C-alpha cells in the first residue's frame, strides 16, 4: 500500500493556477524513499486542478510557456477592480433592475441580462442581501477543494461577542466569510461598533461584494495572494495596529490533512504582523483563533506549542453532522485553538460550559476534572474515564487491550502499522481507517 506525505512549500516550486505547488512524496511500503512530486496546494482532487510534476522532471521551455499561458487563462475573467466598479453601478440601480444570476453566481448589470436569459436568476436584490453574500451565494461543498461550511448564527455571534469583549478592533478573517460579513454589516449599521475586518479567501465570488481593503483573493495552503504585491500590501496595512487597535486572526480552514501547509502559511501571516512594528511585538505572537476539529489537536500543537484547545463546540448551518439538530444537540467535533490565555475565553454557561478553577479555563459541563491527570481531559464533550494502565483518560467507549498495550475500540485488529496516520499523526492505523474521520 502507498502513503502520501506532504513535504511542504518548497522554494522555487512550479506554479499552477492556484499559486506555487506543494511538494509531496509517495512512499510505498518496504521502499526506503519515495519519489517526490509537485501538486496543487488548493485542490486535492485532480479533477479540480490537474497540475502534476515530478520534482526531478526536466520541463521544456515550450511546456513552461504553455503552462504560464494556461495559468493566466485560468484566472477569473473579471479582476477584483472590475468587480468593485460593477458593484458601484449595481447599487445605483433601482430594486427592479437588480438581478443575480444563480448559475454564474454573478451580479448582473442590465446590459448583460440577455446573455443570462436562460439561466436561473434572482430579482430585486436588496441592500440586506448584498450585505450577506454568504446567504446569496451557494456554499461550495466540494469536499476536497472548498468545503464551505458556514457558521450557525449562534456560533458566529458567540465569536464576534468574544472578540469584542477581548477588546480586538481588527479581525483578519482567513476563510471565515460569514464572520467577516457579520462584522461588515454591523459596522455599517451601528455607529458605536468600531470593529473592522479583512477577508482572505480563495472564493473569488466574494470580490463582487467587497473592496480591495475588505477582501483579498488568497490561498491559505501556500500563502499566495492572487492580487500580487498590491493585495499583500493591503493585508500588511490592515495588520498594522494604528492607534493601538489590536488585531486578531480568525481562521476556519477546510480540514483534510494539510495541517503543515496551513501552519506554514499562518506563520507567514504572523511574521507579516510582527514586521509591521519595528519595536513592541518582539517575542509576541499575533493573537489567533484556529477553528478545527479536536482530533487535530496534537498536529496543531506540534506547529504552535503556545496554543490551547477550547471546549467550545462550533456549529455550522450546512453541515449535516456538525449542526445541532431539532431534537437536542448533535456534538460538533470542531473547536477553537488559540494562543490567548485560556482563562480569558469565557464560554456561555447557558450552553452548558463551566469554569474549572484548577485548569483555569471554561470546559464542557460533562468534562470532569480528573484528579489523577489533574486536568479536565475530555476532548469530545463526553465524560472520559481514566485508565490506570495507560496512565491517562480515554474515551468512554474504549477498553484496555492487553495485546496492544493501550486503550482502543473493543472491535479492532491487534496488528499495528508503524507509520503514523496522515490525518491524526498517530500510529496504529492508516488514513483511510482513521477513527477521527470515521464519523465525518
Ligand atoms: N465557517 C466559516 C467558513 C469556513 S469554510 C464561515 O462561516 O465564515 C472554509 C472557508 O475556507 C471557505 O470560505 C472557503 O472558500 C475557504 N477556503 C477553502 N480553501 C481555501 C484556500 N485554499 N485558501 C483560502 N481559503 C480557502
Ligand atoms: Zn491548482
Ligand atoms: Zn479541570
Ligand atoms: Zn485521567
Ligand atoms: Zn488503557
């Protein structure tokens, strides 16, 4: 059997339409070293981006030129600037002339109506609709590429209130269009609301609704700004904490194994923040919320040892599993990882969180403080039990297997594989059998 490993962003990597490709290695069992190749950073499905190149492949001048042309041709047909100008014209139209093409996912100007005649379209687009593009646009649910899972209202409100209570005035929204939209629309409606935000996202449809100071077309798997140096500069400007306005970054990336690529990009954003101040930031890290499933905890801590996982369960609107159903609440596996002091992250008591004075953080009500571990050990919101043999707390459904010498599901095969799982990093199973993903 073969496994795929990410070696990360490599200097001098060739580019696909989504910016510099990432270096991977395919290893087959028994073989020492696998062959390395470049593949698209953003699309894990070859159908979405077919870019492929062996690391040691000699690429001819002709092929390089063709590739460059291909990359150019596979950029959006309208520039961000053009979309901003179109928006200005669109809002001048009377309600009766405001159309949105659902098939092309585009605001239409009257001169374009004819071209979209046989497409499904919406009429009478209101200002309120323009202020919530995440409701107007359909969520891209392609699991391997975009995986757009939008925050449920209550999670989005919780996040925004938390950020405000913590005193942040600027929010860098990386792949969080709904949070961005909530901030933007409050800022335009409430005078005393002084939080500002910048959205970085690969979904270019958003450029129809936001200016260059509000949105950058960005790939978080390779830290690529599609708008080049100009876009990079507007991000830098946003990170500069004018008048002591503190910045926090909030990100909710699609999950699926490229943690190291994300971490590498986030470190570059942190460096960008640090460089905006000559003195002052020194050893500090840019405050960050990384929203991700709890089973990635050890992977995230590998890259960001200063982070702590919060117990808060983030809910989504359009995710069958991760939203609370009508009949009581489904448990979402998605959590907030942060480098802020855990005790400052106040979780709502009315949603069943309590403060553990020993751990100095808010935890799920079922998360019991274990006297032996001296910590509130549950990761999934259920009550965990302590195993004296493993010397740690484990899931309630696990049993200690004397053959494997560890706790695991009762139903398991006792043979182990020695390579770590690509998803959770733990030994004992392959990616396809990762218990973390089995319920997604
Ligand atoms: N819960 C968030 C949305 C998270 S879904 C909210 O409600 O605001 C993941 C987001 O990341 C989507 O907006 C998607 O367009 C974006 N995304 C997916 N791949 C990306 C990439 N390679 N670079 C940047 N953003 C990406
Ligand atoms: Zn690509
Ligand atoms: Zn505790
Ligand atoms: Zn314990
Ligand atoms: Zn055990």
